[in-house]
């Protein structure tokens, strides 16, 4: 997010929707949408993964509160996929 904040071209084109923190504690932009009505999105994760992930890795909890394949995690994954498909139509 620091690099993003320093680059006006990025800030002028992308609207940050979500940020995350890597294993070393460094923040990064994990989801962004193009500004100006353009149908472009940038994702630094696999939105569909939760529906197909059956184990909760010990080193990658989701804030320690939501198992990877919980009903809530799968619902969020499905909603995000439906949104992307709707935008693609």
C-alpha cells in the first residue's frame, strides 16, 4: 500500500477495495477496481479458492475467526464470483 500511495498513476486509475497483510506484516492491495466506469478488477488472491479448500492451514488463518471452508467463507467466495460474472456480461 505504500508503493500504491506514492504513485499518482496508480491512485488515479485504481480504487482500492481491499488490503491485506503478508506473512512478514507488510500491507498490500489485495483487490482493486478501475475508476471511471471501466470494467477492470485486479485481485492478488484467488476468490474462488474457499469453495474448494478443505483444510485450514495453521500458518494462514483468516484473522483466526473464520475457517477457510466455513459456510460464510464459501458464501463470500460465491458472491464475489457472481459479481464478477455479472460485470462480465
